[in-house]
């Protein structure tokens, strides 16, 4: 995960309400959002050494900045997202076009089979997990498992504030899982307990989960996460990770943070 797709926030704003965080009355400060985005890019590119691929933002598409939702890539295979909300469906053709023009073999899911990319499909080298109910349709996962030839374990998200898997679930490079259990239904919690060894589970406290502590970017032994999450930072440091807190409160107004702003290309 050293090469990332990002999109500048030139047209970012709160122009509609499609999750519990978004309030049109809580206007985003575009100047501040740009400063925060470029500070995040500086941290990723110059402090950690990630390679950033920048796509052009499109006027009237304020959420294109959240490139984690562009789709999912595995090798040179790309599956673009099928967004549930019409407001974001307009982004699909631009993400698809980017994948095609950069040499990816694109497979499209059928219309109506909602799937919201790396916002909902995450995992480890040996197993992937897929969040569903809020945005992604559980029916997408058998098809994605077939396309990628990978095991995908569906996890039901039951708290509207954690509408994508990446808001409450962060696989780390050392095999640990940083997550917030109450975001999942009891069966999903049991599945995670069975699949992830107890000594590999890192539980995020509620207050920090609500600051998107799990919406972190892990590159090697480096973890970039929103500031204001001291307990999570301590847990990560105790496991030997180098922690990079960054202010991202303008993007939190739209229900996103560090991980939402990037898509791993490799």
C-alpha cells in the first residue's frame, strides 16, 4: 500500500445529506479543507514515502475527494463502485475512466448491485472482509469473490454513524486489527473474534471511534490517523507503529477522514 490514488478537494463541500454526519447547515470551510488535505498529502508523500497518483476533481461532485470509494483493485483488475445514492452515482464514470486509462482490466458489476469500493472491502493477505447493509449490498460479495478469486467474509454494519467498513475497521500491516466492535452486529463480532486472534485485536474506545480513529492509513509500520485519538495512538505505539496524527475535522463533517481520502493502488 505504498501507491495511492487521491483527488484534490477543489470542489469539496456539504451539498447534500447521505449519512448521519452530513448537515448542509454545517458548511465546510473549503480553505481549511484544502490546507488539511495538502497537509495529509505532505505526510504521506514526504514523511512516509508513499507515491501519490492524483486524479482531476470534477465540479459539482463534492465527494470525489473520497477516493477510497472509487472501487477496489487487485493486481491489474479493477471493479469500480456502484453507489447507492444518486448524488454519488455521478462519480462512477470518472473513476471507471481513470482505471481504464491507467491500464487496469475493468469489470463492472450489474446496475443495482450496490458496492462502495474500498470503503467497504478491506482485509489481510489471506482473507478479506466486506461491510454491508448501510451502503453495499451483501449480494455483491459472491460476485466479487468470483472476480478476485478471494475469500470474502461479509460483516453487517448496524450503527448508521459507521456506514462504511473503513469507518470502524482498519487492518494493519503486522496482522493486527484496529476496530470498534459495537459498529457490527453480534454475529459479525463473533466472526471477527473467531478469525482474528485475541492478541491481534486492538479495540478503539467509542469517543475515538467517533473521531474516525479506525479510518486510518497504514503503510508499512506507519499509521496516519486523525488527531485527537490519544488512546489509539498509544496502542499503536505499543505495537511498534510510527503514528502520524493529522487534523482532518473538515472532512469529518462529511463522514470521512484519512483512509477515505486515499485508495491503495498496490
